[in-house]
């Protein structure tokens, strides 16, 4: 059974930084893509960033220049460095891994940006 475990969420002031991490365990093969999504209260889940097997990273316009995604296929981990955080970044952040035809989601980690 595949599990994705996220960590690193918390409360931070505007302008601050957080680093989210996601580790996949279990029988997971042929990862094509790893990424992060988020869901703010009352809103739909949205893409934040993803990185492909080849190392190509893609970002939502709202986080470009502030967030950096990095993946380690050998360790089945993906991280999201979040800088210059804003109140509108407040959400539950979910890790997503695509491996072949399978899609896996983490349980989510909460990020609150507030003074």
C-alpha cells in the first residue's frame, strides 16, 4: 500500500518562509510526476507546482518567484520551499504523485499565514 506523508506546515507571519516535505512509501514504481496542490476554505483545490521525472518544474502564476519545488526520484520525496508568504497562501497543502496509471494523494498539511 502506498502512503504519502506530508510535513512542514504551520503558522507563519506574512513575508515568512516554510518548507513542506512529502515522502512516499510502499510499493510505488515509475513515478512520472510529483507535485503540490492546495485548497483554501471555500475554494476548489488548485495546482501549486509540480515537477516531472526529467526535472522540469511548473508553477501556478500566483506562486512563481516565491515557491520552489524539488523532487528526488531515488528517495521518492518532493519538497516545496515557500518564501515571501502571503495571507492568500493560507490553505491545506496536498502532495500528489503520479506513478504510471496511478495517482496518489497525501492527507494534507495546513499552512496558515497570519500576523
